[in-house]
C-alpha cells in the first residue's frame, strides 16, 4: 500500500465517520477493541523506550508511513533499522490523552506524547500530538500510518 493509498483510506474513513449516526454507547466488541488498541499503544511506547526493533517490526505493517515532527517521511525499514542500530534512542517518553475510534477493521488513535531522545543525531525531544491508524489484517492489528505535529509553547 502506498502513502497515497493510506491517505485515501484515512480520508474516506474519516468522511464515513462524519456521516454515521452517533451511538449512545460502544458495543462490547468495540470496547474490547479499544482496550486492545490502548494495550498496543502502551506496548509500542515501551518498545520505543527499550529500542526493541523486533517488537516494533512485528507491530508495524510493511507499507507503514510515518510523518515525523520535523515533516520527514519514514517507512518501516527506516524505523526498524534506526532502533536496531541505536541511531534512534529515547531516554524518556510518555503518552497521554489517548482517544480511540473504531470503524470496523480500522482504528484511529489520537493522543499526546512528551519525549526526550534523538534520531539520527537530531534532537527529537518535546511534546507533540499524533494520529495513528491501525488496521486489522489476517487477525492482527498493525499500525499502518502515523502523523505527528509538534506542540508550540
């Protein structure tokens, strides 16, 4: 899947969500899925702090696209290599304000992260907001896209 495809899916998913009727409460299945996605987010954060490239590779789709807080576009091989080599290193990273929306086999997470670390000798410390997209493929949830925006003081 290309970046254009991921962007189109995200736009269509969000458009579809805008025209769906509002429900008073999520179903039990949706509640379980929300808890699964929250566990995945916490697990991903822990893997980032440990520099666990194998776990990050397993949690990430092969066609993953990531737009960093500096506006750089990265893919799965770049991220896995960065953590495996130690070029990406985080001393501290906290996630908060997580909100999960479920649309069938797609989950969209918005949240906030505050971190202290470097990537390829560039300081990536600071606070930012993010939107991450998960898709359930072959019975497992994997992240397919991430967009981050640095918060301004």
